[in-house]
C-alpha cells in the first residue's frame, strides 16, 4: 500500500511540476514560448538497485543487504528571450523499499530510523532550481549538483545527492571554464531533507558532529592546448577545513594508442574555529593510462602526508584516484595507495554497449593509533560488467553488476570492515518530451 501511495505521489507531483513549467509560458504568450517552453525537456529515470555487503569479520552485524526502486523525474525549461534569460528546472525524486530488515539495513539506499534500525518504506523530495543565463554564463540557485575536484555530488546510490545553494559556471572566455559556488545545506543520497554539512570521519578521523554553516568554492579548468588541461580550485567548508587543488590532464598519441596522464594535488588545513579538529593533509597522485582499440590499461599511485587524513564533506565522494571504489576511500592518515585498472569496451569487438572493468587497489603505511596502530594495510579487488541494450523493445535499458573483495588489518570498530560486496542495478531513462 505504501508503494502505491508513493507512486501516486510522484505522478501527482509530475503533473504539478509540468504546470509550473508551462504556466509562465502561457502567461507570457508566444515570445516566452520561443525559449522557456519550446526549449524545455523532461525525462524519467528509473533505477532498480540491489546492494549486499557480506561482512567477513566478527562484527555485530553480519550483513547490510537491501533492494529498492528509484524514480527521478527531471524537468528542465529553456530560457526566456533577451540578453539575460531566465529558466526553471524541477526534479522529483522517489525511493521505494522492496526488501530490507533492521538486521541488515544501512546500505544508504534508504533512510534508516536511528532508534529501530528499520528502513523507511519510501522517501521522496522535490528539488527546484531557478537559473539565469547571460552569454555563456549560467547561474543556478536552489538545488545544485556540482561535480568538481573538491565538491562532488555523489551519484553512487539509488537517488543522487545534491546541495542547496548557488552555482555559477562561465565559459565566456575561450578555452576557460570558471566555476564558483556557495552552498549552505546538503541533501544526502538516502535523505529527503537538507542538513548542515559535516566532514566525513570514517575510522575516527575527525569530529563527525561538527557542523559547518556553509561551503564556498571557486576555480576553473583551462584548455591550454588540444591535449592539455590545467585545473585549479579553492574550497572552504566554514570552520571545518579549507582545501587547495591543482590538477593536470594530458593526452598524447603514442604508437597506435593514446597515453593519458592525470596528476592531482590536494592541500588541506583546518579553517576558522576548526570544530572538526586538526586538519593537516597533502594528497598527491599520479595516474597513467594507455588506450588501444577497446583496451585501456591504468596504473596509479597516491601518497598522503601530514598528520591527518584528507577531509571531504560527509555523504559525498572524494575525487582522488581511488574515487568510486566500493568498500573504502583509501584516504587514511599517511596512506600510500597503488592502483591498477583494466577496462575493455566490447564495441571494438563488434558488441556495442558491453563494457567490463577489473580494478585492484592496495594501501599501506596507514596510521590509526586507536584502531590497530601503524603500518596497517588494506586492499580491494573490484570486478564490473555493464551492458546497455542497443535495440528492440528494451533499447536503452542499462544493466550493471559490480563486485568487490575487500580486506584490511584494522582493529575491531573500524568503519571499513572485511567484506564481499555486490551491487546490481538496472537503469532506464525515458524522454517524455
């Protein structure tokens, strides 16, 4: 019954949102319709997601295992005519529980009651965003989802995570993309409410209860030449930490293939009253990849120095070379991480839509004084296969299976536990207009 009510709710919102988009066009007549309505679009994405964390240590909880269905209705208007154009985007999101129990909740697919450990039957949110365009600059105010080195809105669960604030992107200068923003709240991927931002604190790295009033960022990407891009960003999460980022991306034809270089440097320190505790981290990484036909071979190394781990906003991702790892972030104090990846796109063999990945990460030299001491280690083997159906009735349906085997020698009570993890999801996006 809860599922039917939830579905009715999102389709009721869909009708209401369509009215929000169409009403301004009707009131303003043909001039407004030329941009605001005529250039509008809408799409509905469905995601069926199963996640299984099978723990292999002696912790109290033997598994976190849940299954859920997500719906993401995204409506985007065009812009009103003129030198300065106005528009409105609205996103409706709904997550529905298909299977869970208090003994195995906590995958972050669904909100969980702190008192009972029981996952919600459904959760939803409505996310409007006003936008303004002048030239090649766009200002968005409301629900925003930056995907930048130090501010990454996480797409890794049932529903995407976002922020409340203002986000400006400008491409008015040739070869230069500038980004700046002010964020005062976060909407987590398993929540329907905006909350104050905190710093991610697995393995007791920082004070997880310390809250920030806002985060601000600015920086840009400069295309120096066809194969060379430079990136620089500054981010402040008020009274928690500040972070500088420098990056270089380069592509060079070598023999029959292409050699890609990816260099990243993050320098982090505490900010203001340092409510989360001391922050002192330098994260340096180099990654090299060689692409040939459908093959891509990647080798990477990440080195951390300073007295603490690298900070990032809780509930988001960190865009280091271990990004999107399944079982750990490989960002513990003093950690050194090696990574090897093999990707293959079967389009090169005449099977478009089929892709595979094999990834291995190993971290050592970890210092966790209260969770095992010094020179600790962790490792993760990750396997992935995905296929997007290319034709027929189910054209566009994407299926992805991911599996990881993760082990460490941390003491009991660590956030990252020995586990075998499986994620399965089916995604489909339908263009409504």
